[in-house]
């Protein structure tokens, strides 16, 4: 199973390579990095990752259609919303060029702490797209399993259909919350459960891992506004559980590495697959770190 990281919008940040280094420290899966344009690479940072630029890809029909929609042109005045959505089309095109039908996509402000649980993902999610839930109305693609390229294509076409309706029509139908990609993914998951399934953000009997949507990483490492200061939010599903003092993140030595685990009130612990380090200070939370 290939692990894919995508960066759009200028030169890649340093923490992208922290993410790559951590992946290689804990697993042997092929790493594929997609960047917007030609860069001067430090081979020590790249390790053995395969690097693509957008010019190496052939735009899919869904990507061409997305480019014709002006939805994100003036969306909040911030290009990040458009980049966040564009990566789904980039991923689809990459899978087509590489002939892949299964990938694990990571936003590169994630640290992973073990190899992907490939057997679980294939048996539980099959050909679906696996995403994590932040709130009752938002999904995150910070860690995203794609079990079949056709499902990703279908998801992208449904995103296009929502964007073609326009923000006014979407707000009238689904409420006033900002209609960025996280909100639209939740809508698709509710209206098309045959496409999207949810990865476990709390311990699940069949899963050896907990998957972090962003909330656990914020609890551990803070946000980009307040790095290093633990943060949780009542609006997040995880944040409400933390407020009930039901859970804590601790560090254990597993296979010789310092690894984050989620511990409940009965002192049962489940390893995290990833922590989504919203503060971007990834080097503080690599496999060597201790709380």
C-alpha cells in the first residue's frame, strides 16, 4: 500500500520532510510525494520517496470539471481552501498515472507511529474511501484510505456537483456553516454511504489503531496559533469526550519506539496510527519523543 503526500501552493515546508522521515522510520511502504512544480531536493530529506510534480500528471475528467468551476476563486480570500479540495483530484490523477487502486493519503502535518493496518483497512473498508469525523458536520481527509480509484472518482464528481450548485444554494439546503471540502465530504458521506466510511477515532474492537482527525493532535501539540499548548474544543466529538475526562494520551515504549496510545478510564490503551500535528511542530513528536 503506497502512502501519498500532496503539497500545493509554493515551495514545500520543512515539516513535510519530517513527515517523510517518520513514515520511513516505522514502515517500509512506498512513499509518494506530489509537489506543485520542480524543486531542488535534498536527497537526505527525500529518503527513498518517489516525487511527482503536477506536470507529471494527466488531468482526469473530474479535475478538468473542477477547474471550470469558480467555487473557490474568492472563497474567504484564502487559497488554502482551494488547495485542500484540489488534492483529491490530484490524488485521483496520480493513482491513474501510477496504475494504483489503493492508497493511504496523509496530510503532511501528520506523524504516524506504525505501519498501515492493511488487512483491517481492506476487510473493513473494501473499495470505500475511509475518512475521519471531526464534528457531526465535518469530515477530515488528514488520513484517508482509498480502496478503489473509481470510488475516489465518484466522490470527486459529487464534490463538483455540490460546488456547481453554489454557496447560496448549499447554505439554503444544508445550513449556514462554511461549505469547504470538510463540510461537503460529510454531506457526501450521509447521502452516499456506499462511497465513504468512517475510520475509528476511538478504540474499536477490530482495529489495532485509533486514527486522528486533528483533535487528538491538537490536544497533544496545540494549534498553529498556540503551538505547544494543549487544546481541545467542545464542538469536536473528541473534545467533548476529553472534557468528560474519559480519555488521555500517554506514551509507551513499543517495539523499541516511543509511541502514543489512547488510554480510557479503565486503563485500556490503544495505539494511535497517527497524530495530526496542527501546530506543524512535527519534529517534537517523532518516534523518539516522550511526553
